[in-house]
C-alpha cells in the first residue's frame, strides 16, 4: 500500500526559487531531492541527523532547521516505490509524483552538481504536461493546516494519511 507525503521542493523562499528548482532541476532529472548534502541520512535516527546538521551547518544552531531536517531526512529515506508525494513550491502545490525506486545518497552529486541536494529518489510526475500550481491558500483550511504545519511549524516533508491525501487530491483537481 502506498504512503502519502508532502515535500517542499527547495528550502529557499527567494524569488520563486522553490518553483524553479522543481521545474528546472527535479522534473527534468526525474528525481526528487532533499537538502543537507553533507549528511548521509541512511541508517541514522532523527536525533543523530539533527546533531550532524548542527555540526556541519553551525549557522543553523539554535533554529528549528536541524530538528526539521532530521525529521524530513528520515521520512525521505523511508520512501518506497509507489508512494505518492505532493510537491510544494512557493505557496502552491506544483505537482504530484509517484516514487519509482529507492532513495539514494551520493555526496556531491545533487542536481547539476548542486552539492546540497544529494539525497534523491526517482519519480514520475502525474501531471508533467499540465503542472498544477494550486495555490495553498485555495486549499480548505482544515487540509491546509494538516499538510503544512505541525504544532505551528512548517515542515520540509511530512507524511499524511490517506484520507487527507484524497481530500488534497479533490481540492487540487477542484472536484
């Protein structure tokens, strides 16, 4: 049985960089990816990853980023074939992808030699020829809060249940 996830395409919120990263890097490469390229997350628990993030990225010490990164990397590494991922961009759902293989980590081998997005997983987009670009503000508030926040904190990646995924699909497709 497939699991359902929501993933932010890129950590930056500058000038639509999230949208561009998905459409210019991840979609053509057919690999979703997650940052923290200095961290090989496989075989590690969230707390260990969090401590590794603080060690390798000291500028984030004292922020929510190490905790968020630890949780998100663990979830990303748990992806398996046929899981469904809703890809978030800049205040919108950009696409939905089906995972087609297992996640891998290749240090220094992100998209186009981007050294930060080295944990990747192959996927196929459901709407490649017609990107969704559904504004998150247009998603009903009860679904919006369940896919974007956890205790008031926005997460890079989160797992959602099947019921929420169905409601999200309905909202995205407007039926």
